[in-house]
C-alpha cells in the first residue's frame, strides 16, 4: 500500500503542498484532480522521489520513498512515472523504445512483452516506425508502454491522454486502465479531464489551496459535490438558493416558480445545453430540443435525477 503522511513541500518559499495525507491500495486507481497550478504534477514527482520533502513521509509497503538527498539515482524499481513531457529516444523505433529496459538475455520473453504492450497502447502497426516521426499523441502512447514494460508495482501518470485525439482516447483509456487493474498495478493519475476518472478511478482526491479538499469515490463526490469546485469537475452546474444543481437536474415544466429567459442553446449531441437568465443570474439546463433565444420557460429541479 502507498501511504503518504503529512507531506509538506515548497520549491522556494511558499508551500505548494501542505500537510497532505492519503493512502492507495494495491491495484487501486486513484485520481488526483485540481485546477492548473494546484500541485498535481508536483505531488507525482514527490511520490517518485524527485524532490526532498520539507516534512512528512511517503511509504510504498515497507520502503520509504526518499528524494535526491538520500538517493544518488532518483526513483525506485517498483515505481514508474510518465511525465507530462515524455522523453523518448527519437532515432530508434517504437518497438525498441518499449523494449529498451527489458533484458536482451530473454529475447522471446522480450518480444512477447513488447507485442503485448504495443497492443495495450494500440500501436502494433507502428512497431517499426522511428519515434521522431510520430505525432505527440503517438509518442505519449510509447511513453506509457515503456513505463509498463518492466511491470512496476505502482505507476504515476501525469495527464496521460492529454495529447491523444478523441478518436483514439476512449478505447485507449479502457485498454490501459483495464491492463493496470488486471495486473494489480497501483495507478495514481493526475488529470483535469473527468473522462479519465469516471468509470476508472476507485477514489479521487481534489487538491485546492495546497491541501486535499476531499478524498472520496467519484460516485459520492458526483452525488454530493460539497463545493462549486467539485461540481465544476463533473459538468455544468448552477447555484440556486445555496444548493448546487447540475444542468441535467433542471427540467422544463408547464409552470413553476423558476421562470427563466433563454439566452442561447448549444448543441451537445443527444441534448442541448441551454443558457438562460434567472432574474439577473445565469442558469444552465439541459433539454432535448433547441429553445428560441428570448423565449421564457419554467424549470423545476429534479433531485432524484442524480
Ligand atoms: P499542476 O500540475 O496541478 O498544474 P504543478 O505541480 O505543476 O501544478 O505546480 C504547482 C505550483 O508549483 C505552481 O504554482 C507552479 O508554478 C509551481 N512550480 C511547479 N514547478 C516548479 C519549479 N520547478 N520551481 C518552482 N515552482 C514550481
Ligand atoms: Mg501538471
């Protein structure tokens, strides 16, 4: 198990992370979310042992993860880290990059592993391609496969699908996260994309103001978003009389106390997101049809629609 206790860290003077504590089980998928600059990447780097903590401790099972003050070489065998900026070897092929750290004394095993990982990241057709000719998204996939090559016990992923186009993203996410679950590899993934979290993460931590704002399952946080920051991660929402109401919880009805004037309808595929005015405040709701700009409609809150 990963155990982080009272971790505090600053690059210069002000703390980036203050008194952060959490745990992750073997095989758990834990998402770290938070606004840009909230310290997600810093936290992953600390878990990897890239910097020395100001206070607190990080343990993986019995081993304490320590920074450069204690280790000549940064990192540990059991942990792999895929940075936001991946560094690959540009002049060798995809296959060679993935197999780089696998023993050449077992050529059959090395070949088998490499092929398996090419399939996980959906790059089988690019095995013989030189990395320098790949797109950003393809490089990101090579970096993922390379990190998985030596079967780490824990993997740290920093915005792992950020460079990958939408055509590939969905199936790649499923493939990678399924692989990690099957192999019981603990996965800590920093992201601002809810698609990386929903359906995959067992728990999620929200970083805010240098601290952990909440640590709970995505289901619990979605159903009971205690703050606007948490709600905003899941989608469009409103604050009505002090309550957080998602756009999909507002329904158009014949008559109600909530009379709004439509400003704009946005096509969203199987529904329209509608922006409207409620006595000077903006509200967002979902509707299966487009509504004329300027039209008045009545809304009601469906709390059971969570
Ligand atoms: P996130 O990944 O959530 O966007 P980061 O961990 O990259 O956030 O950054 C957290 C804070 O630490 C930011 O204020 C950022 O400017 C600062 N920071 C990040 N890296 C460094 C560094 N190498 N030196 C000094 N400050 C840094
Ligand atoms: Mg970052």
